[in-house]
C-alpha cells in the first residue's frame, strides 16, 4: 500500500455519516491480510489481549443496529489466542444511512449484511474497559450548521452586539451644564469613560477665595501643555487668589475671568456638546461649583513637525517653507504673507464620530461670493464619521463624474496659496493634513510651479513648454513606438528601421508584450523607491534601473531602443509638478498603449480626441477645466505661457472676481522708451482710469452669472 493511499485513508471521513462518534476502521482489519506496517502492529496488539473477558449484555441504542442472537453469542465467546484468520475476500460493512438531527428515528427496511465470523466480529468491536491507546481511532463529527458569511473567532461565529446594532453616535448627556459640581463630574466621567479612558485627567482643587469654592479641571493628556495648566490655571486659583473684602458687583464667572485666570484665550460655554468638542482639541475646561458656565482655557501644546522644506514641490529660487500637520501653523503661514484684514478664515467641523477642523480661506471683495457659498455648502453636506486627510475631502466635494484629471490643486507651499488667494481662488485647510486644496483649478494650473513667478518670463515660458512636451511624451511615446513598429514602419527612415529590425532580431516577444514588460518594471522600481527607507531608496531606483535594463538587453528579452523609449518616458513623467497629475499620466499611458496595439495611429488619434472631449466637459466648481482655450476667457498673460510681470494687469476672468483689475499699467519712469514726454504719462493715467472703470462694470455684470 502506498503512502498516499494510507494518508488518504487516515484523513478521509465519510460525509454521509452524521453520528457524533464514528469509528474509522482500517482496511487491514477488514481484509484480514498480514500486511506489514502500522495496521499490522495494531492487529498484533489486539491478538495479545486477554482472552477471558466477560461483557454484560446491553440494550441496543437507537443508533446501533440490532444484532441476532447468534451474533451476540459469538461476541461473548472467548477469542482464541494463537489463531490467525484465513485470507478472505474483502467485506463491505454496512454503514448507517444519514438521518436528520432531531427527527424521529424509525427502523428502515434494508438488506441484511453477510454474517461475520467470530474472529471478524471480535476484531472489529472494541472491548469494554480496554486501554485508550488500544481503542480504534475515534473522530467526533460536529453537527452541520448552515453556512454563514460572518467572520469566525476561535471556531465560533462572531455575533453582532445588540448594544451596537443601531449605534448612531447620538449624545446621551444633558444639553446644558448643571450648576451642581457633582452632577457635572458624573457627566464628565460618563462622557469620557473615566477612569477606563486613561487619556483624560480630572484635577480637583479649591479656589482660595473667602469663602473657598470647590472646582475641578479636565484636560487631555498628550494634547494639553501641563506647564500652561500649572502656571495659568492651577497656581493663580489655588495660591494667588486675592479678592477684596468688598468685591464689586461681579458674577462668579466674571470674577474668575477678569481677576484670577491670566490665560490669553478664555471663553465661556454652557452646552455640553461644545465643551466636549473643545476638550478633545487640547483645551482645559474648568468647572466651578455654583456656576452654569464652563471656563475654557486655551492650553494646546501637543508635539508636531516643525516647518521645514517641501517634499514634493522643491524649488531652487523662492521660499523653502512648507505646510505641516498643525492646523493653526498652516493658516498662520498664509497670513504671514497675505497681511490684510480682507483675508477671511471660516472654520467648521466635519465628522460625526471624530470632528475634524476644516477652514475655508478667501479674500473678501475679490473672491466671488457665489463660489464661497458653493464651497461652504458642499463641505457642510459631507457626512462621515472621520475625515482623515484633504485627499478624502477632495474626492467628496469635487464635481462629477469622476475623471483621471484632478479637479483641485493640492499644494504644500504657502506662497502659492497666498498668490492664488490674491487672484480670487479659495483655499481649504483640513485638520492635520499638510496638503492645502486650492479651488477651482484649470488643467493648465496643474502644470505650473511656484518658481515660475520668481524667474524671468523667457525662462518661465521655456520651462512651461518643457512641461507641456513632457506631458505629451509621458502619455504617448510608448504608444507611438508600438504603432510605428507594428502598423506604420514606412514612416521610419530606412537606416533607423534597419537598426530597429536588427535589434529586435533575437527578441522572442512581440512589441506590445515587450513594451508592457518594461513599463511594469519601471513602475515597480518607482514604487520600490518610494516605499524603501530613505537611506537606500535613491540607490535602489538608480542601480535597479541600470542593472535591470542592461541585463534585459543582454538576455535578449528587450531591444536597446525600447530601453531608451521607456527611460525617456519615465523622465518625462518625473517632470510633472503635480503628484495627482502624474498618476493620471501614468494611467492614461497604458490606455494609449492598448489603443495603439489594436488600431495603430488611428487608435492614438481616437484616444486623444476622446480625452480632449472628456476634459472639455469637466468642471471644477462650475469652472471648465479647459478654460482660456475652450471656452476662451479674458485673463492675464500667465495662463499657458509666462508673460512679463508688468503686463499681468487683470485676474483670471473664469473666476468672475469682485475686482477684475490686479495692478495698474506699469509706468517705467526711468525708461526713456515709456517716459519721453508729459503726454505719455497723461496717456498712461487715462488708460489706468479706463481699466478701473471697465473692471468695476465687468464685476457688476458678472455678479449675476452662475459659476
């Protein structure tokens, strides 16, 4: 008998048997052979058992088939010690038919099995009081249960907790704060689950007034600065509280706020929901006996990353600071550049389970009020439990349908946000996210960088043209290679065609498979360079690409020309200034490769036309993505190409800003070509007044249009 047969016999159980105790009888016991192995040893052990054992008669159970009188007599007879059963043909023992669990057991008509000899019966049935090691193998068959899609833990189905079936995060605490200190303490313990939740601290103390007043402070460990709490709350109230014998007619809340607590940001609150949300941000709440108001003192002091260099939008000339994961630090970086009282910051909270701060920033008088209202409405309509990052909010409030091109500009540069706000855009800050959303946006804006404004316009124009060319190369170059090689070889010069043919002579794959393998390899190297630690990440990217390309060419898997094509495509993709746009280009590249593999140049042309048609239908908060081209709008010379700074006189017309004019006609009084006479200066002043009048009229007419 082979090992596989033995293994299948040991680990196979008949599914038709529903009995809980099932004896797996080896085949050797049924055959009666003298085969060597584990079955033979078990048979020898049974032969060495004592022969004189009396077994009392037992009534047959419902699951045991009734035995005849002759069979019971043979079972009770002693077994010969040295007798060996003669070889006999294999007998199939009858098995009980499956029965439904819980159903009434009734005898069934069946064929009687062949009569067994005394030796076979004695070998098959275990003796009572036999050692456990000598008993046949028992397998307990559990009752079959209906299959369930619920996860299992330790063999048991995970059942839903009835306490959380209809959980909707509705408050279970009272609406207003009680003047009784003990009731407020019990509410605080119930809301924050103290002492189970070790992050929240309750500090009881006595205010040293005449007479003394009991109070307690609640703050969150890790989000609150303990030094501020000790120096500006506990120490003044416990040690330095001095109230005159005849205090003025002030309430207890005014007395504490105006004379005892020196905190620079102190507010009063009477609703429990506001108190709870404020404590969760790191503020300390002071509850005083007899007061219906809670004193909220600003004590935020958690650790966060300091302002550093940008990670994804590096520049050579220009500011090097970047946004961090601190909400107020990010808004402060913008206000440090845009110092005007017209800069408005509206703060709201998004999230039912854990509210996240979301700020809407715009310049009043310049930004279109309808745009601000639409942004505010979409953010307020977001109903989620937790908002983790600005990327999630971007996908929730963007215009549908979803597309490959991002509808908002995500940046980590404060100078770029400040410049956009001055032109009439809206900026959205999200909680602990280091990426700020600027909206609306156009396709051309995604190819701009902050450095374009800090260098001369010829150089800025040249860099923008390079980026536009890189955008087309990264999306179309592999597809063009497939189309030319497979469908249009007559378009290639003869010498180049012979070179391509000779280089592909030993390549066993078609061009499509060859390009696909190299593109997947480049994507793997790119992803590995991002995920590997920073110490060895750049090394893996450079060395991996060089070694992989050289080895692939030497092995004859790809041609040398294809390595050049894929390398140029990867370099072009790396020049994309926007991270989300680079993902779109990488995805569209494979789509264009598929179109070229099927239809050649016709497929590429069809794909480009479909993309252009799709992009012209996309909108970002009512503004078409292809604005300034389709449709055409009046704007400054800073949309597609970079024009001179002194000619950028108006703001983008697609935003319908409140003030269209951005700057007056620049008068270079030191330049003789612009200041030849007094008439030239008067003519320029008249032109400036005309621009002012046109800007006011255009602003009034465009106010009624929808954006």
